[in-house]
DNA sequence: CTTTGTTGATTGACCAGTCAATAAACAATC
DNA sequence: GATTGTTTATTGACTGGTCAATCAACAAAG
């Protein structure tokens, strides 16, 4: 039965199962056994590949963050000019890939984890600062000295819209969410 | 040793200890024993008064939400005129009472809890809708038909600023946070 | 002596992590 | 191409510990 080269497949399955399990049962009740069962293997194998439950959490976080990071880079590469770059950054946070119940739930749990776990906080901080930095640079040609505070406002707005969608009843609407942030930013830019 | 009339005192101590413990150790590792010890009693007594761990969580949530609700009502009562009411609503979310690391941490954990626990979601939903509703009514005289979408934007902004402060390194600065939301709203109102 | 407050001890369940054992795939040697 | 050994994949069974919840018993106050 055992086939070689299973490691990457198993790791991937476990990471996805971890995210799914966290989203479904909440971080309070996730167990290695449940994750492993969802990923179609024994809990012993999960330990074999990740060593500990904590390591699995961290790996899952890194996965979510790297997917998001890739999306941002892709959108930036395709953007032409300052306005387009700002728009790309905002919309990248609300693409169908990232803006799904499951992924949103993962982000929420990562926020909570980052409150007490230093490594999680560090990981999250990197991405948060990068977003503000990216926004700041993109806004510089348009807003000059106001670029930095504006970038922080946009970042806050993105997070806030994220939250409300995560907790709202209906299906998350990425297009509407992005438009909201863009509208608010546009109004800011129109005021001297 | 036993003194009569201890129930309200014990309940209060347990609720506060629950919040403190969640903030300190994170929702993943809270145990009834730790909470009870922090509140100065045995775990058996904690069960005696609340019946279950879940009930303690819910009671703690209700406490945080009721404190916040009282603050909002107080601010609204003292406000005169539409602008003052909007300002009061925004600032009430960032008073020193509510805008402390510990309370922020509690809110974050409640958000996560609300993803999987129906009663928590219901409780949170009531307060979220009330905030948007309050903001909408206060904005009506100033913004007319735009009041509702503006209210949703302000609410999102409040949540977002909350989040970023909760995860930032420095001490939360409520005054600056409130000013930021007010500035963004002012810019929105200045555009037809 | 009943009500209220309080705890130590106990229980039953569960969980993270370990380990020994098995089985396939691969590789080298004869 | 048969033999032998090595690596990788995989699991069932086990362990040490912890936790939520229960209970019996005790102490004060009315």
C-alpha cells in the first residue's frame, strides 16, 4: 500500500484539513485526531509529518498567508500606474480565493492566536506592515505626505469590512466590499 | 467561613476572571480550574454557580457587551444634535473603559466564538445591528438617503481600527482611533 | 435542622505524543 | 533475478497527563 513521495501530499492534506477543522469546529475544539481523520490518515501520521499540533497550526497559517501574498503580488504586477496599484491592493484582499467563509474564519482565528503566540504575531505583523507599506507607496504619487495615514485608514477599513462580512448572515460579497473601501478612499482623496 | 449572599460576588469574580484568563492565555488553553483559581475559589464552586464552562463564557460575553451598551446609551443621552450623536457613538467605542488590551482581546475571542456558537452569534449580532442602526438614525438628518451605507462604513471602520490596535505593538490610543474614524466620515460627508 | 457556601476527592472521558511493528518500494550485491 | 538490506509510509496500541463535571461531606447562619 505505501507509495513513495507521499510527504508533500500528506502535508498539504493536513494543512487544508486544519483550516477546515478550525473553521468548522472553532479553535477551541480542534484535535489532531479530527484533523487527521478529515485528511484521511491516522493521527500518528500527522504527528510523524508535523511533530506537534502547534507546528500544524503554524503551517496552516503560513499557507493562508502565502496564498494571500501571492495574490497581492500577482495583482500588483498586473497594475499600471498609481491608481491601478491602489485598486489592485484593495481588490486583492477581496478576491474569491481569499474572501470565502472558510478562509475568513481562518484569518479570524489567526488574529486570536497572534494575541498569545509570539511566532503567530510575528508572521501576521509582517503581512500587516507589508500591506500598509504597499498602500503607502502606491498612494505617494497621488496623496504625497498624506499617503501614510491614508494607507493606515485603508488597511483598517479592509480589516473592518472583512470582519463584518465574516460575521454577517449572507454570503460574503467581495465586489461590494472592495467598492466600499474604494469609495471611502476616493472621498478622502477629494478633500485637500 | 461561609458568608451568606456570596452568589453575586462570586459570579462577578468569575466573569472578570474569565475575561482576564481568555485575554492572557488565549481561548485555546482556558480551563475552569485556572479561572476559578484566579477568582479565588475552587473549580467546584465555579461549576456550582454557572453549571458549565460554556455558561461562563456566555456570561462573560454578556458582561462585556452590557458594559459597552451602557457606555453607548450614556454617551447618546448626553449628546445634543445629530453631529454630536454621531460623534458620541464613535467615541463610545473607544473610551478608556472599553478600549483596553484586555477588553479588546475579549472582543476578538467573542468574534471567533460567534463563528461556531449560535448563542454567541445572536448576542453579537444584536449589538452590531444596534450600532449600525444608531449610526444610521444619527446620520439621517445630515446625510439623508446616504445615512445607511455611511453607517455601515463607519461601523466597519470602527471594527477595523479596533483590530489593528488590538494587534499593534504600542498601547491602544483611543483618542487617535476615534479621530481617525471621524476624519474619514467627515471627508465622506463633504462629497455630494 | 434547613438553607447556603464551600471544597477535596473522584470519575470518566479524552487528548497529544510515543513506539513498536508492518508493509511496500527501492537499491545494491551476488 | 534472487537475496539482502535500507528507506519511507503507515497504523494500532499505549501512556501520562489533564480536564469538565459530580458528589459527598463539612461549616456557618438563620
